[in-house]
């Protein structure tokens, strides 16, 4: 019995063991299946939660709207507490219903929806920022809500498909920045609301298809920068209401379709930069209202259609450069107001129809090219006694200016080409205050004849200053002259003698002779050559002179490669003014060179340290001029010109500050005090 029991127990135990293994395998399979099922369930739950958070429906677009549901063929949502919206996928129509302000936390609402048509409820009062940003697929006319009060920034930016008229409802007081920029499909009329106060920056910029009259409502106060830039389809008059007190740069720039008259507002004090630049269609007079004190850079540049008078106000104190440049059809007399101290660069260049100009007492500077190429100017030119500087090419290429030209006492500089190609000027007289006559200043004035007297204070006569003045017979040059540049009197065929009253200045002979062949140069008895004395001073060791004129010498200074502001020195030239008008500083290959009347006179190495970005000092040994030396050089850059400031020590040991300019002598007089 025991044996049978033992056998039974062993067999039974073995059977139990086999069953347990099977169960174990089945349990493992069951657990694995359960894990997979749980994971799938968890993924589904997570997906539902994510979809709930982000709008529940693909293509809903406004992810952060308060609620949104997806129904067959449509998507709906809210834009604030009282506004709902619905999008019909079959027609791609967005309908916005309710009342009040549109509110969206999303930066670009409906960015994923392809909207072809928008329908607004009349009770909506605002269209939110970026609402339809770059929805170029919106097409046809758009009808804005009747009770609309505000259109926010970028609302319809780049909606190129909108066509037809654009009517802004009368309740709108503000059109935001970039609201309709690049809506190039608009091809009808623009109607602005009667209650409008502000038109934002670039609000309608590049809406080139808008056409008809642009009527700005009374009560409008602010017109933003580039508000209507390149809206070339507008025609007719442009009347800017007197209520407008501020207007941004380029506000109506490049609106060249405007072909009527321009009326400016009485309330403005400044006309901004490029406000009407290249508006070529305007006609009639241009009257700048009293009260305007400043007209900025290129405000009316290229407005070639104005065919009446230009009337400037007595209140005008300042203009930018190129303000009326290229306004070729102005006619009649131009009267400059006495309140204007500076006639800026190219202010009236190319105004070929102006017949005369009155420049009153009070004007101190006539800048470069101020009246360049105004061939309608005729008769004698009267310059005011307050004048100090006549800039480069200030009156160049005006062949009808005629008779005697008197440069008034007080003028110190006549710039390069100032009266060149003014072929009807018959004679000229110079003031005792004059220091220099620039290159080509009176070149090719073939009617100029008789004698020329250069005053005692003049130190320099520039290259080709009187070249081609074939009627000049004799010249007397005063005691202060130091240099007469190459070809100064080239092709002065009638010039037979030049009398120099002082010591003998530096002048050229040979191929670039200062005087024409056959002209006799008469000097005073006992006169000495100035150049010899300059060299003696430069070479004398007692004065610290080394005699060096070796461009390879660096004076023991490091020659770091210029960088940043220092790059402005590379191959740059800076010129002196007044009694230093014949002096030029050049910076070449880390060598600072002094030129006197175009001849290299002295040189030294220099170092411009990158880290000296504030003081911008230029380290160099003393640089010898013809009548002293300079040290402690520093670089300055103001607007379009660059300068070298230096400390000058004269032959008598006295010191003072000097300024050398790179562009125009007038810029020195405009420099702010340091």
C-alpha cells in the first residue's frame, strides 16, 4: 500500500507540476495582452485630452478661442463673450455674429482656415489685431460692420484678393498700423469715415489699385508714417484738413497718380521727411503755410508737376537736403525767407523753371548744389551781406545768370565749382574776408573778361578755378597767397600777365602749369620763394623737425590694421579751411601725409586704436605744415561728413584748434560744439 500510494503521489505531483507550467505560460500571455490593452487605452485617453485642449478638430484654427465644436461640414467658435463665429467648409465662408469687440488670445486667428468670404454682423465694434493676417485667399468685396469703431493693427495685412471699393464705416475713429497694407487687389474707391482721427503707419501702403479721389475727412488729426506710400492709383486733388497736426515720413510718398492740386494743413509746424517725394502729378502752386518752421529731407523731391509758384512762409527756419530737388516745373520768382539761415544741399537743384531768386539778409550758408542746374535763373545774382559760405557747385550750370557778380564782404570760402558754367557772368569782385577760391569755382565762364583782383587774405586758388575764362586779360594776386593749384588759369587765352604782390607762392609750371603759356608772372622786388622757407622750418632740428619726408617711416609707432571707425581713415583725404585751405591730410597705408598745394610735404606713421571708439584719437608724431605743426589728432563723423580735429602750433609758439573736413567746407560751420 505504501508503494502504491507512493507511486500515485509521485504521478499526481508530476501532473500538478505540468499543469502549473501551462498555467504559468497562460498567465504570462494574459498579462502581456492586458498591458497592451491598457497602453492602447491610455494612448486613446491622452489623445482625447490633447484634442480637447487644442480645439477638438483639425483645421479649427483659433486654438485659444473660448469654445469650439466641429460639426459635419462646419467649425464654430467664439471671439469674446458676445461674438460667435462659424466656418462653412464647403463654401469656405466665415460668418462672425454677435456684438461688441472681437477678442482673441491667438496671435493669428483662423490661420489654418482657407477663407474665401467673410460676413460680419453689423453690431461688431472692432476687428482684432492680426485678424485676417495674410489671408490672401479672401476674394471679392468686403463689407465691414456698420457699427465698427476700430480696426486694429495688421487686421487685413496682405489680403491681396479683396477687390472692389473699400468703405470704412463712419463710426471708425482709428485705423491701426499696417491694417490694409499690401491689399493690392482693391481696385475701387476708398471711403474714409467722417469721425476718423488716426490713420496708422502703413495703413494703406502699397494698395496700388485704389483709385479715384482720396478724400481725407475734417477732424483727422494723425497720419502715420507711410500711411499711403505707393498708392499710385489715386487721382485728383489732395486736401489735407487743417485739423491734421502730425504726419509721418513718406506719408504720401510715391503717390504719383495724384494729378491735381495739393493743399497743406494750416496747423502743422513740420513737413516730414519724404512726405510727398516723387509725387510727379501735382500741378499748380505749392504754398507752404505760415507756421511751418521745418521742411525735412526730400519732402517734395521729384515733384516735377507743380507748374506754378513755390511760396515759402516767413516762419521757415530749417530745411533738409533735397527738399525741392527736381521740381522742374516751378515758375516765377523764388523768395527765400529771412528766417532761413542755411539753404541746404540740393535744396532747389534741377528747378529749371524758376526765373529769379531773392536771397535776403540773414542767410549765412548757401550749401552744395543748392541752385545747381537752374538754367531759368537770369539776370544779376544779388547775394546778401550776411553770407559766409558758398558751397560746392552752389550755382553751377546756370548759363543765364549774367552781369557783374559781387561776392559780399563776410564770405570766407567759395566752394568747388560754385559758379562754374555760368557763361553769362561778365565780371566778378571779391571781398577782403575771402580766404580761398575752390577748384573750378569760375571755370568755363567765357563771358568773364577784363581784370581780376584777388584780395590779400586769399591763401589758395584751387585747380582750374578760372579755367576757360577766355576774356580775362590780367590778374593781380594779394600778399597772402600761398598756393596756386595746377591749371588754375588753364585756357585763359587772353591772360597776358599775373602780378603777385607778396612773396612768391607755390605754383605749377610745365604740363599742369597754373598759368597759360605766354603769361608773364610779375613778382615784387626782393620777394622770396615761400616753399624754401617752409622746408627750412620743417627740417630744422631746433623746431623738432626731422627733415623726413619718407613715407616708409612710421615714427616708431605700431601699424595696426585699421578697423571699424578706423576704416574711415583708409585712403581718406581731409582739407583745411580759411588760411589752411591749401593743406590736405591723407591717410595711406598707415602713413599720415601732409600735402601743401597738392605736393607731399611731410609724413609720419599713425596708429588708430580700435578700443578708442569714444575719443577716436589718432596717434602720430607731430605733422609739419608750411607754417607750423599739428598734433593730438582725433576723428569725428557727423551726418554725411567726417572731420579731423587737431592742435596747431604756429611759428610763434601759440596754439589753437584746427578742423579738417572731408566733404564740404560748409559742414564745419554746422558742427555742434563738443
